[in-house]
C-alpha cells in the first residue's frame, strides 16, 4: 500500500488552520482590551470609614491628600455636575474652598484618555480653584455611589472619618452645603 499526499490539500488545510488561529488570537486580544471589564472594588465612602488614604493629583498633576482640617469633600462624578461645580467655584474667591475647609474632586475617568489629555485636563487648568482629579475607573468606582452619580456628593469628615454623606444637584444647594 502506498500513500500519496496531495500537496495542494496539505497547503490549503494549513492555510485554513493559520487563519483560524489568527482569528482566535485577534479575538482574545480584543476581548482582553475591553473597557467594560468589571472589577469588584471596596466602597470607600461609608459613614464611619476613613478618607485619610485619599491621594489624588490636581489639574496640574500635583499630588494632594486631605489635611486633618478638611471637613468637606465634594465629589462630582458626572460631566454636568462637574461643569456646574467648576462654574460655581470659579465665581468665588480664590481661597473659597480653603476658607470652607473643603476640597473638590472631579471624576473624569469616564472620558476616553485622548479626550482627557487633549481637552479636559487643559480646560481644568484654566480654573483658579484646585480640582482634584480621578482618572482611573476603578478608583472612581470605589468612591461613587451609582444611584447618585448624577448628583454632587458632599462627604462631611472629622479627622478624616466620614460622618455624613449627602447629595445635591444645584449651585444654590452647593452654596448652602458649604
């Protein structure tokens, strides 16, 4: 018995196998690059917990942490609430936040990195007040309460310990909260 090999069949099946493998590798690559991967994070904004470890860069990439004198941390997780807060603070004196022992934190992690670097961060540099910036989605998720993400979150602290959490959605409420 003699075996005969058809060179064309071997070549064609080899090409098909290469294409299948290439397709699988490409699919695995794109699945691995997905932004929608959910990572379970521990919530950090809970009454009784500490914000002593909160360290964020400002709009000029200078690292900040809370001081023992900080009594309010104002978080804006949506574009609209961030704009409203920045407009409000921009109308105030330069040291308005410091006089009120407060810091302002804006979550920009939802924007694509190109948009953040080309538009959002340069735009924040125009403000006279300090804006602490959350650029990482996992960090944002640990501070954000999903049902309130379209509101401003006011976290009242005493010696870094969270005593009260409230939510507002207007400049008038922001003024009263400070």
